[in-house]
C-alpha cells in the first residue's frame, strides 16, 4: 500500500485487561484495541460496534468509547496507545505528528481474516512489555499496522453472534411492521426456538421486549413532537389499537401516554448536569439538556430519546455560547439553572425564556423542593423524597451489616497525582445518608502522597480514576508501587472503582443511583 511510506508509528504503552464494562473514556492518543476473548458492544462516539474474539479496533485521538460485555460475561482485551507521524503535509523526509483532526487510514473496527496471524504477533509484542527493547517493539508494532492496512478490507466471517446483531439491526429498521420470530430466525439461519434463546442471551432482553422498547420510544417522540392522537400513533408504530399501546406504554414508562404528553407539553430546558437530575426526579424529561456518551453516559444511554435537544456537555459548560445558540434556535418555555453561572450567561439566557435559578450552595433536597414548587410539582417532589428516604434506610441496613466498621477513604486519580475526593455527593450521601465510616476527617486539598495514604491506611477505598489516556497510563505505574500494594484496602480487595457519573454530580437522581451503585460495589466483594 503506497500510503504506508508516509506513516511512522511509535508505540507508547501496552495494557491488558479483563472487565465486564470499560467505562466511557476520552482518548488523547491513537489506540489499538484487540479483543482476546469474550464479546460485547462498543460505543465509539455515537456508533454502536459489535465486538467478539479476535476483533481489532483503531481509535483516534479525541474519540470517546466505552465497552459493555454480553450478559454475565467479561471481555479480555489488550490496548496499545501509539503516536502516528506523517510526511504527507511536509517536504522531503520529515515527519509531523498527527492530531485528532487529521486522517489515518485505519479507524474503527477492522475486518481481519483469521489466517493473518496478527493476533499471534500482538501477543508477541505484549510479551516484550517489560523489556528495554524500544526499537524492537516499534518494529513489531509497525509490522502489525502494516498487516492491518493490507487486510482491512477482507470480508468478515459470519457467526451466530453476528447473525443476532444483524437481526437486531433489522428490528431497528422495521419495528413499525409486523415482524415474526420465524422471519428473524430465517434471516439468521437458525431455528426459531434457538434464535429466541440466543437473542435474549446476547442482548439481555427478549425479542418482544426489545421491539416494545423501540415502539414506546417512537411513541414518546411522536407524543412530544406532534399532534397525532394515541390511536394514530398506535397505528404508525405497529400496534393494532390505542388500548394496547396504552397498556405497553404505562408498563414501560410508568404513566399513560396522555399524562406523558401533558408533562412534556411545557418545554423545560436543563442548563447543567444537576438540573437534569433534579428534573428527572420530578418525572420531567428535559426538552433540552447537556448530554454526551462520556460526560453524562447514564443520561445519554437512558434518556437520549426522551430529550429532543442535546446541548454540549464538554468539560462542564465550556461550550456555553454554542448551547445558548441552540436554545435560541429551539425556544424552550423555561430554563432551569444553578445560580452560579456568569453574568454574561444570565443576560443571554434572559433573552430566550424565563429562567428558574436555584441556589447552588443549598442542600440538594432544598434545591429539589425549590424547583418543584416553582414548577408546580411539589407533591411529586415530596413523594420522591419519601421513596428516597426509604431506600436510604434499606441500603444503610444492608451495608452496615457487612461493612459497618470499614473506614473508607475516597480518592481521585488524575494524570499521575492522587487527591482526596471531597465531592458533596460523597460527603452527604455516602458519609451522611448512609453513615459510612470515614478513614480521614481532615480537609486536605491538593495532592495526597502515597506516604500520607499509607499513614491513614484505610480499610476501604473509593477510587475514581479519570478515564483519559494520560491518566490511565500513569495509573499503571502508580498501582505497582509497594506502598500502594501494602495498604490494608488493597490487600483485602476493598478498592472500589467509582465514576464521576454519578459520584460527582449533585442532584436527586444521581444520589439515588449512588445508593444502588454502593450496594452493587460492596455486594460483589461480599458475595
């Protein structure tokens, strides 16, 4: 391939992992992801990609990806970060490093024939990880890249896993038609009984429930964006009558289609992450909100079909001018926002619609009640809080039964440095509502050294590792330190990985998820 002469690749790090889920991660280098065993799905930016054994993906700088394995399975993988240098834009033999906005011919999932022996070469490369052989490693890596360039257009082999994914895509495209199990099984070249069992195993949901979810999502969109009657909507999404749609809708969403439409009639925009969480606790789906596959992964995966206008969620309000323009173009009826934004933002927002400001310094319960009162949803807020307090009691009882005397230290790791995580959510929910024991009661800000952590020697650690390449590379070195491995929490396998979403979001809905996630985290170890 002629273009090969214009590229030079430099491997920077190698990592091997096994996980049921790889959380959303923003890359700052090129990455080569190799699936050694297992299967699942990758979200690469906004694209869903099927992954299984021996699949290879190339991810470019500034892309966001996350991986979810199939139900009850894990994925074994290797990740190689690397830099690419190109001579296309330069004169002579000089090379320049490629950035995120420049083209490298390998991207996304690559179709590689099994006879290419690339997987064997990947294993050989990884086996050289701890050896001082940089030149040898570069030769091995560039040989792998060269072979990927040669084979990238080879047709993939089809197996039952791929057949199920193709059937799922067919349902996505034809959910408003009458689709039988027999038709889908025939397309997959499987018996109907085996197809149904395999679909549920791979997708974690039955065919009928999957189709119901698609139809209800489309009904939601039509209820909000149009004036069709429930009968007309039912006919357009494949249901025989409006009564059947109403039963399915209420079972899935928790309210009747007419109630859903009424609640969505007023176009309420959430200007920040916390406002989304408060509105959802009131069963108000925002008309506009900042959502993104990485920065607000839960809201994106769960509610992106319920939120018509997607605002930028990049680095907490960095793109506020772009968001203002989107709100101007889409004209919400009211905007919900924390009162801590700049005067310039407030001035611009006031020209779009009435703005409901709530005090950022107030307790989250006070924030929720204030928003609810202003929107006429006070009864909804009081009911939600009553249910939340019941969950707190139940969760606290279970945790204290197994972990009551465990003293926890919350830590956040970013680009080679460790910090104590003083987030309001951890302080008020984990330590406050759940009454978990703190290993350190001071107010230390800034970097905490491994020696200081060793002196505290917590029984348990809540660890938030920022999911970007530079941090992940430095974490590989940090966790090899003898002092880290001598900690009580590390030796007893009581280091619990947490993510910024929801542990650093200060809102009602986020805190409810913290309760559930805490039980899940602790339960895995105790079980």
